[in-house]
């Protein structure tokens, strides 16, 4: 990995991870669109604009969201403390927080936690991934390599999310580190594009967190000529590797979705555009009736029809085809006369489920990923009292 | 009630209800916006335009949705059969179907069912309400009266919906019968307005059925001067009575929501418009995290903040206030320093829950209604295998 993390787990519910980044590290980020976002998200979005990062700080246990000016002061205090230590501009310190909402981050504890982390020995990435997690049931990381300008660059990434327990908020925090050299603007363009096809194509329960953040850091240690556009040597390979780690991480979040027993890929083809296909896919992936049908191993394609129809996107009932695991159940608006449910039933007993929808209208195509909706989800979110 | 129903329950999963309406009865309707709607919905929407109705036929057990031309032929055969019997134009026969999707309505069985219903003795409305139901757990009806042009008119209504069991689709079918005289165009305007504040403000699980239909029939037997606009004598009283029965019926559907243990009213004020308030309310009412929190009797206002933020409507985190049962938990973007959770905890133990949200931006206001999300919902929709 192109950076070394340090962790401090000594202050109760607020575990802290600190990663120092080489001078000149390029940064790009994508953030939640939830308008009730945390101060961390507001400041992160603002600071990504200058393009450089020297440090990442992640608090786990307190999301610091909906905490007003006190929450914002706590984040700014962390930025001041870390930038003084590193001798860098304040806006090059990126802070994320995840956990309980509505409790201002305690400034004194955060200060002590950072002092401890700055002095700590570097830890391994497994430990760092565990430290940024809250109720995640396993540590999630991804790796990819690409040849850029004659040099092999590495992309390493860690992510937390989708394991949540009342009263904590669902949050997804992901960080990608690479030794490639890249201009911040181009890194941002690549991250935004990859995000659109990966993180923006997953859903566990349709609820958008107030803290979702994905940051990419490119230290430049590999020594390649900086990637500035798709004309740069190796840009395509790097973009593919970046999307690869984003997709790996997105899938891990879904596999650890609350109460998930099955991983579901919904592929929509024949839409009027890729974006329309993605929206239809998300309508299916967010339908409680579709998700419970999969939990019950029920090839209930009527519920898929319903979800397509409510998506608000162009669709024609009489051109619609629906299949499971590669077997069509309905074609062009009608159940197949010779539909054989046996292979579909066998497919639905597995853990990796695919749903195929062909709208029969155009060339638009997208795949989205979700998990089934089970008693486990209700137990995690309702049976627990704060 | 201004009409008498007949029922035929002799053909297995397709129970049939038939209501003959007096000549000249005005009709108005609102229908699902699901683009994969059934032929019944397509034909109903088309036939409402001519404004008059002589009969209503409801099949329960087979929604006839996603059945292509064969499904449409089955509906047209029913319309021909009933119109021949009554000697009326075909388009004055309104047909609804609810139940399993993707199986064409069997034409021979439907014909025999209608013959039986035409010959049957009138039944009472309790029996008719039970006959249109599928997996509803109780029969749902509503009544209201209004003085119009010196005469007391009655509005009676029946509805089914929200109890569903795989592989059946959720469907809501509602019928309002009144002896008032009203021009179809004005009746439609009143029904559309009432629908926007009642049926369009309820949600059980965010999944929009392919068959949802609400029809209003005005026979004119009361002998009032026909209502043609809000300038007609009694129009305001009639409009209020119509909205009253629509609201009663909408609430009954939510109270019978799948697995529901609590009835939840979400009131949003301070929005930029009433429509914006309704959308924010529905984002809260559709959030699985909010609904499971209420199921767990957990005053988790952080989840309400999240849902407001993801609604896609204007909101300002730092002006947002949230309460339960009339007690504020957070005001203007921050938890209340002196927040007393005791009255909130007591409120959440009840069956009728209210959530109050003040966006602090404008005068827009709306109330939406939903139910909690419980293990019962999962059991009904996942544990059963088709």
C-alpha cells in the first residue's frame, strides 16, 4: 500500500485512524448528496477543490452529523491540530466521522486520540480497516494494479459500511490509495465516473446516509509521468483498475448488507439510456417486495414487472422481458408458454442471484447490486432499543 | 347505500362482485401511474372520459396484469356480456381485477361467474367488501353524509388493499357510491383533489401496484340539482364529505398494512410548498430505517434527519426541527439540550404514532400516513413460497 495508517482505539466509542500522505499527494472525492450531511462532508467537499492531501483522519463511533456549529468546530480543531503537526495547509487534512448522529464530537477526546495516533507505530491495513468499521461484520479491502507509463502502480482501498445497528446511521466510508502520479482534476474525473458505475449502483435499503464519502489519494511515489488526461500513457489501464477496486468495494458493502443472505445483481438492458437503465435497476433493487421474494427463493417476476412500472422511466409493458439466472420467465409482456421453473428455482437457492430485465426499447444498459430483505434486517433495526 | 351489490364466490380464486348502477350515474376515477398497468386500468381510464356508468364488476384472485392481448380480451368479453344484459353502451361497464399477476383471466370462468352474479340475490355491503378482498385481514368501508341543495346525500365506500401474500400483488381497489347528482367532470375534479390529499398520502412499502383504482359513482337518486362547480349549492359540503370517506378508507388500508403494528402519521410543516411537504413526508414514511425504529419504539430522530435529507426537496439542516407525539427532540439543527425522552418513550409505546417535522422554510404543509416495518412484513412476503 502506498501509505501507512496509525490507529488509536483508546477512547471508547470514538476509534481513530490516521494516515499520513506524501507531500504532493493528489486527492479526489465523492460525497453523499443528503442535504443534511455532516460538517465533515461539507468541509471535505470544499477542500477537495484544491486537489492536494497530506492526511486522512477517520473517527468511528460518532458521525458528528446534525450537531450544528459545535460539530463543525470539532472538525476544524482536528484539521488545525494535524496540519500544525505536519506543517501543511489546514485544507489538506481530510476528516471523516461515522456512527451515532446528533452528538457533537467531543473535542478533548478527539485531541487526545489524535495525539496518541500521531505517536503510534504504524499498524497494518487489516487493523486500520477494523478501526474505521462500526457494526461491519468483516473488514473490507480491495487491490488492483495497472501499468502506467512503463511502471506498475498499485491501488489499495479500504471501506466500511452497511452493517448498522440502531441508533447508528448507515454510512459508507471508502478510501483508495495509489502510488500512481495523477493530476487532481483528472483523478476526480476518473473517480466520479467509476463512482457512477459502482457505488451509485448499489443499495441495501434505499436510505442515503448523511456521511457517505469516498476519497482517492494518489501519492505519485511510482514515479510515472503524471496522468493528466486519457491521452496520458496508461490512463485507460489506470481508469480500469480504479473502477475495479471501486466495484470490489461496492460489492463487499452489499455482501455485508444488514441481514443479507443473498447477493443480487440486477441487469437492465434495452433502456432508452444507461442512466434510465440504472434508475429502473434501482427501482427493482429497492423494492421491498422484490427483495423479500428473493429472500423466499420465489421467482416472483410479477413483482419485478411492478417495480419496472413504478420506476418513472420509459418502459412498455408489452415489450418487457424478465429472467432469473439466465432463464427467461416472461418475454415481451407475457409469461412464456413453455417456461420451465426448475432451473430458476435451482438458481434462487444459491447465494449469488441474477435478475435480467430487457425493456426492448433501446441500447441503454446498467447493472445494479443489492441484497435480499430478511428477518435479520428487522432484527438489527427494530429489535434493538437505543 | 345508493346501489346494491351481488356476489358470486363459486369459481375458486376468482370471486366476483357485481354492482348495477342507476341509468345516468356519473362516474369519476383515479388509477395507478404504474406504466405496467393492467388492461382493466387502461380501459377504465379510457372509459371514465365519457362520464357515465351502469355497472361495476370486480374480480378478486387474479389481477389479469401482464397478460397481453389475452388479458385484454377477457376484460372486453366481460364488458360485452354485462352491457348486453343491461342494454347499455359497453364503455359504461367498469371492470377491476386484483390478485395473482401474469395469469390471463379465464374467460369461461368469468362468463359463468357473471351469469351467476346477475341472477344472485343482492347481498349486503359487508359481504361485497369481503368478496373484493384478497388477503385483507378485515373488511373496510366508510360512510359520510352532506346536505346538498336542501337534501341529505349519502356517500358509501368500500375498499380492499395492503394485505398481500406472495405471489399476489399489492393492490388497492376502492369504490365510492353516492346518491348525490353530480356532473362527471366536477365529480372527477373533486375525486382527484381528494385523492391527492388522501390515497396519494399513504404508503405501506413504497411499491406501487399495477392495478390501483378508485372509482366514484353518483347515481343522482337524491334529486338535488346536479353539482357542476363550487358555485353549486352544497358543493363545499359534498367535497368535504367525499374527502372524509377517502381519508377514512386510506387510513383503513394503512391500518391493515402488511405486518403493521402501529399507525404512523407524519406531519411536515414549514416546507416551500404543500407538494414539497408531501414528498418529504413520503421520504420519511418510506424509509425502512424510520419504520423499523418505530417498530422498535425507538425515538431515533437521526433517521428522520437522514430521510429529510435524501428526499430531494429543499431543506436546511440548520433550520430542521423534529418531534414525536408533540414533543420536540431536536430544534433548528441540533438536539434539544433539555430534551426529556420520557413523554416520547410513552408515546411510542402506543399504537397511534405521530412524527412532526418543521423544515423552517415556508408555509407548505402535509400529513402522510404509514405503518411500521416488522417481522410480520418479512413473514408475509418472504417466508411464503409461490
